[in-house]
C-alpha cells in the first residue's frame, strides 16, 4: 500500500491479523490496495483499521484459471458495409 501512496499505521497485534489475512485470501491484495487508494483520495486515513469494513464488502477474487472478461467493441461482419444493409 505504501508503494501506491497510502501510508497508514498497521496497529494489529496477535490474532487481530487473522481478519486481515482472511481478506487478503478472499479478495486479493490488488483489490484491497485499490479500495484503500480510492478511500484515501477522499479522506485522510491514519490507520489500516479504517479500511476493514469496506474491505469486508469487496467481492471475492475470481477463482484461479477463470477467464478474464475484457470488454470489446461490437464489430461488424467482415465484407459487409452499412450501405449494403440499408442502415444509412
């Protein structure tokens, strides 16, 4: 998180780290950092504890090996022009 510009205290001790580790396993570090970055851009944050509630509401990361959806523009069929189909 420090590399992304979010510098906060990590006041967790002992078994208080277990929820943080569970969130890392559930959501993944990139999602946690992205949420922290968006939140820190809106308000001053001193402690990582501030992010815990929001991190808990993040969706789980995709299963390993699942395809990544990348939005693509709709393409016209090759060899057809809009004029031939009477669109224009």
